[in-house]
C-alpha cells in the first residue's frame, strides 16, 4: 500500500469543493436567470394561494434585497453549516427531511450495485470462455438490450408483471405504511426487489459488455496460454489470474456507473415512487421548491464525486501497479 | 497467363473497414434496424391512421375531469393495432408521430454534442498547455455535472413558454450541451496519440501549417473514433430525451414516446399496451444505434487484426 494514499485522498476530496461550487453556482444563477431575477414570482405564479407568511419566509431566506452573487454566497455559507433553508412545499427545514431521502437512495443504489457486480463476474467469465457460442450470444444480446432499454420502461414492465398480474410484489414505495424496521425486514426487501432489479440490470449490461471483451482479449494472451500449457487448473487460471487483469478497468467503470446511476435516480425512483432524493427532486421541481432543489443538486453532486473517489482508492488496492500521483 | 498483370491496389482504409463491417453481425443488424426505423420515423406523421394532436388526446366534447370522460381503453382490435388509451389516443398513430420527433431530437442533440466535443477535443489536444488545462477543467465540470437534474430544472423553467419547433430546438440544445464532455475527453486522448506519431513530426519538419496538420492529418485519423462515439451518443441522447418526457417535463405541445408513457403511466394496470409499444419502439431505436456503434467500433479499430 503506498504511503501517500491519504495525501491523495485529501487532495481528491479538496478537489470536490471547486466542482461543487461550480455546479451549485450554475444551478443557482440559472434559477435566477430563468425567474427574471425573482424566483418568488415564479413560486407565486405557480401557487397563487401561497400564504403570505411563506412568501415572506422565502424572501427572507433568499435575501432577495441583496445582489444575486451575495445571495449565492449566503446560501453557500448556510450549506457549510448544513442549513439548507426551509422547504416551500412542506414548510419544514430541508436539513430535517433530506437525510432520510439520501439514505433511501443510497441503500437502493448500493444494494443494486452489489447484486450487479456479483452477477457480472460469473456471467462474463461464462460468456468469454464460450466465445461465439449460443450462450455467449444470448448473454451479449441481453446485455446490449439492458443498456438500450429505458430503465423506467423495464421497471414498468416488471410492475405490470409482478405487481399487477402476479400480485407477488408491491408496485411502489420503500415499505408498507405500518412496517417497522427491522421487524418487517421481509416487507422492506419485497419493496426493494423490483427497483433494485431494474438498476442492477442496467448496470449489469454495462459491466458484462466491458468485462467480457476484456476477458476475451486476456484469454488469448501469452500468459494465459502459458498457464494452460503448464496444466494449471482452469478455475485458478480464470479466477486468480485472468480475472485480476480484467477487473481493473471495470472497477473504474463501476465508479462512473454508480455516479450515473445516482444522478439518474429521478427516473428509477419516480417509476417506483421510491421516496429517495430523485423522487423528491422531481416533486420539488414540479412545485418549484427552490431550497429543496438546490439541496438535492448539492447532495447528489457530492455523492457522485465521493463514489468516484472511493472507487479510485479501491483501484489502488486491487492493482498494485497503480501509483497515486 | 504469365503476362497478365495482377491488378491489386492496396486496400484503402475505408475498404478494409467496410469489409470488416460487412462481417459484423451486430453492425449489420443495427444498420438494418436503423434503416427500418428511419423510414418509419420519416413517414410516421404521414402514415399515422388517426389524428394525434395534443388537443385531441381527449376526445372532443369531453372536458370534465370526472372519471366519466375516460374512454374504455381497447386492445385486440385491428383498427387499433397497438390499442387505445383512456385518453382516446390511438397508440399506433402516437408511436408513428413520436418516432419522428424522437429521431430528430436524438440525432440533433448527438450531432450538436459531437460538434462541441470535436472542437474542444481538437483544440485542447492540439494546443496543450494553458488552453488544454482550462478546457479540461471545464470538461471535468461537465462530466461530474448532475446533467439529468439540471435538464429537469431547465425544462420546468423554460419548456412551457416555447412553440413546437422551438421546443425541439430547445431539447436538442440542452441535451447536446450535457453530452459532449466525455466524448471531448476521449477525442482529446486520440488527438494526443496521433500527434505524437512520427508522420506528424515529419510533416512539421517539412513546414506544414497548423491548419494543414489539424485538418489534413489529425482530424481524419480521429474520425474513426468520432463515428463510433456519434452512434453511441445518439443512443444515450434518445434515452435522455425519453426519460425527460416520461418524468412529465415535456412541453405539452409535442408528442414523444416518453410523453405517451408519461400520460398513461397512472393507468398502466388497465392498459399495459400504452406502455409496452412505445417502450419497445424506444428499445429498437436505441438498440439500432448501440449495435451500429459496436459494429463500427470493431470495423474501425486498427488494433483488431483480421
């Protein structure tokens, strides 16, 4: 393990700061530009029966009497103190509600990630070893279908089949109304099954395509031929030697795909009414709930970048040739 | 016989690629699907058997909101091969009309994104130094940018104010602006690779101008990569556009496959066909571009020897 890994991690984490500032600033100024400098006017136009108290609270929160850059800096200053303001929709402080949404998103994504990686490895090995066989053809076909089908559509088909026709799984939500964690773990898992399957299937398509083509190349390489000539058991050749070299680019890719998947949460979560950041983001956008919109853009950006860093660190552990710089 | 000259030109790069492409099952399947879908998309609005104007989604004279306005959705009726929706839309006509719009937005956004990507990639890779650093920082920002969130925000704020043609341009631009970054980075890498080759060095020594090196030598050599990336970018652009409309962020004045699925999402327990058929159309369209991209990638990859 290289000694300077922590320095590297800290540098990467610090690098997040300018990126997040850039992203939130662009979002912030877009809201203002689109609103003609007055987001409250849009909110009022959207909901004319909004209580005056809420409007006043919003004006006070956004400090609309000050110049826009000052307002942005003020927002940023509050975010540093984990104060995201008050939701226009519910009147509650955003920081009170946002963490449970974030957690709901994270456990769905992580569950799907684990499932897809666990399945991708044996499936890719199978396809690569029997290259151009019927099995390989089916696997590559299913994979390319997985990345070509809209995730929400796959979700809808599963809902129609498993929830409406067979009636074995719930159509949406993260748990039943009366379910209590952890006693109703079965209920939670039943709700998790379909959304996790949809996300895992999409990721699986990406991973299998990449891993399979890497493995095909490696199985033709000299060192694998040498191992086979020496009579090394096939299982060890494949899983100990070939897979190790094939997995490294996949690891980077897992990080990118996790980021994409989290950023794509509005689509998957809306399909399943999954009460996470994505679902709430769509609701907040529909209602033009600016504090919530900004908070979710902020959180999702941070989560995407942190997942990339985690994967980069993993990369160093898996491939000893990689040196951090 | 001995005097007959063997006329055999060395195969051009294009001929080699074409020969390889003809042997790629994925590529040929993709091309076939694409030709079919292009014809359908081009003719769609003309051959649609029923009117699908957004205003007619509800049948005439039935404007009250109570469930009584719901038409019983139909399936198993050859007059409506893909069924009808509770709103009275013939799904087959809807799909035909939507494909036209989806194809224009998907291809348009991808071409726009690729133009940006080529520009940034070429300039960044060729000039290097400060230009490269600045452009790559901007590129990184766009790569990590939560594009879908921002697209939703923009659509919500602006889409409702636009006319039909403006809406199409609007989606082309916003999807394009958030799809170029990864491609720009890949093209830059390719430019750097080509730039370090010996023949560029000798061309420089011969006194070739910058524009000659860029347009005569570097661009043709990165073109293979550009063609492959374009195909994949069309696929992702279509998926993004359909997702935006599915989430209800269409402008309401153009019909898209995602819009049909959005409008009928609440009723999918009684009319699965209004989700199934538009979805399958999206899959075929996207699959065509992905398979074509796979085929092109194999055909144009110089590392894969025959």
